[in-house]
């Protein structure tokens, strides 16, 4: 350091000022203080960690008085022996040394742990009504406490706690251990465990009190998964709470077992429900490069009657895509169907190549199938489209079905998760339609943690089968390009073109993206991405590509993205700015 400072003193440009800054920096950053050295020899891994954790000497600093360090050093034998026993080492031998230097002290422990004790007998018995309860069998099967395993006091105590936890969750409130014993023969390095648990009687649900006057009891039966007389099960209570909270009918939900009043093998449960407000109004303001500024207004009557019927309406206004819709929703209880709705709406779309006006009347059934959200629908469509210089008018009766699934570790900012969707739909000329077609659309997005950042992978594909593609209205054709497609190109600017050079949409769609996002400061992060895709009439046609950089902000209203994308196609703009808002999944 001295030679470095000396050389800096003789630099021609600002040498003395640089020297002053270095001196200031050295003064501002404290030098690391000496720390005691405590060395363990002959042990490693979990045993070393446990020995170090059980040694009081590790808490002392260099400034500690010598008398206190010596006192704790003398105590080390018993502390290390106790810590080793916790992991099954009952015959350790150790040699220890301590040395006091002017700056600090250092201690060393040379340990010969010997062979650990192993379990030669494990006697675990569940008595009472829980004897045949599969939950206990599953717990014991997963436990590491087994014949032949190494003695581990922590695992032994954890198993006792798990037995008591499962008993409480399953309603064995009078359960208790009638015998607990861990016997060790240090000379033979052998041990045995005895755990006998008497669960007693399993409590059942007594009175079910549901405190609400707003909805018909038949509606609530869909969400309340417990009945009077059922065996107590905390999982069933949690599912009831979750179902009521997720139903959309209640502002607050409380499912409370009366533990203090439990008697004669029964426990009462009180369900307290506060209904949501009857009316709800929503207003939203947003913006995106694809659609420009956007205003949305929503109105909802959430309690039309005691049967849980709802009425929703929504108006969306933007420069490119505007719509208005009305939907009447009815809860039902059928296999894979939770709700049926009747809807009507109107949409106006005005892009650089397409103008369309679409009226819709339809019915849909929404439910869940094997963890997937399933929607079955039948829509009557009347659409007038102007694609380039051509105008089409089509009336369609379109049945369809879709499945979607989203999973994330954090909905607002997932580090890991995915979104999958698949939709099938079509129309038949013999069934009130002007054109016969079948269409498939699939989309997927994955988010993976990669270092300090995230890797985002997206893919979209579509397929249309029809002999009269020119009769197909614009909303059933595929286009690519834009914020959520191939960045670097305009919204729906990619696809087959007519003789005038106007994009008219394609039979097929294929697009994908790979993006890496890296945090830079607080709620800000940077992104690098590569996009590729196109709407085509044949799978062998060329895909358009782009690459770029982006800035991300986790705002209070959700993620906001700003991207600069450069298209590979030199006939397009040299670069394009994209701005978008919304959840990642």
C-alpha cells in the first residue's frame, strides 16, 4: 500500500487530490478487527456444526477478560460431550488447547468422535381410535427414526411433536403419550426408542352454526365442506374457509372451532360470514403501445338475490380496441361446472390493416377439471370486417372449449411459475354459420429463477382448418407483432399480405420469446430479450425476429415494462419502443 500511495503522489494530473481521496476512503472504511480462532479437528459436517453451536466459548470476543475465557474453556468438555450425544456420539475423546496472544486468543479442539450409536429397537405404538388412522401411518413412514438409523435426539423430539400435531389436526384432543423412552448403551453403541401414544377418542363436529342471513343455505352448502357428526379434521375446516373466501360472496370469513367448549367427544364450529357490498364500481386507466391510452369502467351487482346471482358490465375505451359487455352469472353445482353465465357484447377493433365490428351473444359454463380452469361456451357472432380494401360480413355459431392453468410462487412478482392455456373452437355451415372452420390456439409461459434474476420463456401457436379462409372474419384470423408478440413490429403488423401490401391475417400462428430479467436497484430491473414469430399460411414460411433491451418497474399497481426492440427485417423501422402494463403470468 505504501508503494502504491507513493506512486500516486507523483502522478501529473490530480495526484495529491487522488491521494487525499484514498486517505479519506481508508479512514471511512473500518479495518476488520481481529477475531478469536476456534478450530475443530477430526470432525466435519453436521457434527462440527452442532459442536460449535453448543460451545459457549464461541460467543466471546478478543476483548473478553482472560478469566471468563478460561472458565468457559474449562466448561467445554461437558458442552461438547452433550452436543455430540445429541447426534449419537456417546464416546468422544478430545484434547484441547488455548493460547493467549497480545491481539487475541485462540483455542483448538482435537476430537475423536468414535462410532455413533444406532437404533437396534424402535417400538412406536399408536393406541386408541387413531390406531387405524392413515395419517399416523404416513407420518411414521416418512420419519427418519427407524431401526438401524443413527441416534439423533433432535429427530426423536421432532417425531414426538409431529405425533401430537397430527393428533390435534385430526381431532384427538385427549391424546397423550403413555410411555416415552430413549435408552442408550454407550459401550455397545446401541440404543432403543419406545413411544406409546394413546389418542383416546376422536372428536366429532357437534353443532354447526352459520351466522349469515343474506344467502340461501343451499348456496352455502357448495362451500361448507363439513357437517354435524363428521370427524373433526382441521384440513376440512381450512378447505371450508378457503372455499367461502374464494367464492366472491363474502367480505370476511371466520371458521372457528370452540375448543374450550369441547366435551363428550364433540366440538362445535361457528361460521361467521360478512357479505360483500351489493354494488361495486371500478375504474381503470392504463396504456400500452399496442392500444394507446385505455380507460375501463365496470359496474357489478353482486347480490341480485339469495341464490347468488350476479350482473356484471364493463366498458373499455382505447384508440385501437374498444368494447362493451354485459354478463349475467348463475352459480351451479354440477360435475366440473361451478357457474353458468349469459353474456352479450360489442367490440370495435381498428388497426393499421383491419377494421372490425363484432356483436356477440353467448352462454358459457365455467368450472374446474383436475386443477385446470375449464370453460365451455356457445357464441353467436355477427362481424363486419374491413381487411385492406375488402369487406366481409359473417354470421357464426361458434361452440368452443378452453382450459387454463396458472401456478406461481408469487402472483405479483413470480420467481418461479407458469401459465398454460389451450382453446378449441369451430363452426359448421349447416348450423347457422356462413363459413365452416376449426381452430386451435395454445399458449405457454414459464418463469425460472436464474442467478439473481429471472428467465422468462413464452410460446404461442395457432392452427386454422377451413376451405373458405377468405370468408373468415378478422377476429378469427391470426396476426403477429406487438407488445405481447414479436416486439420491434407494430400491433398485428405481421402476417400474409394482399397485392396491396396490406396484412390480411394468416391460417397459422407461431411466436416465441426468451427474456432474462436482472434486478438493478430496489423495484427496478433490466431485461434482455429475443423474439421470433409470424402469422403465416404455411408452416415453412419465414419467421420474423427481433432483439432488444428493457426496463422493468414493480409499481404499486403492478409491473410496468418499457422495451426498445430492433427488428431483424431492415424494411421495418430501425427500432421500436414498447410500453405495457400487467401481470407476468
